[in-house]
C-alpha cells in the first residue's frame, strides 16, 4: 500500500513545497481544468496533485504524501 500514516511519514519523509510554473496551456484546457476541479469541490492545485498521484500510483510508484486512505484508487483498481 503506498499510503502510510502521518506519524510514520513525519519520521521518514520531510514535507517540501512543489513549485510548478512556467507552463502554458490553451484556454480550453484551462477552462476544463477549472471546471473539473470545481465539480470535484477542490482547488485546482489539489486537483492537479491528485491527478499526479493517481498517475504515479498507476505506474507502480509507492509514496507517502498528502493523501488519506480512499483519496486515490487502490492498486488493484488501477490494475483493472
């Protein structure tokens, strides 16, 4: 399971900032991104981080992080 509890995370993984900038997208992509994050009830930043987490999980990465159990699909669900 890629998720660990917060006490264990604090001991192993420091919390760091993710600085994302310098990327430009089309207005249609931006509109779709903002609409999707709004429908999900989260900020655009949270939506993008969750999407990245899902992609990392699907590619087999294991990581601790900002996710709570149930935030991301289980590895079995990703494998299909």
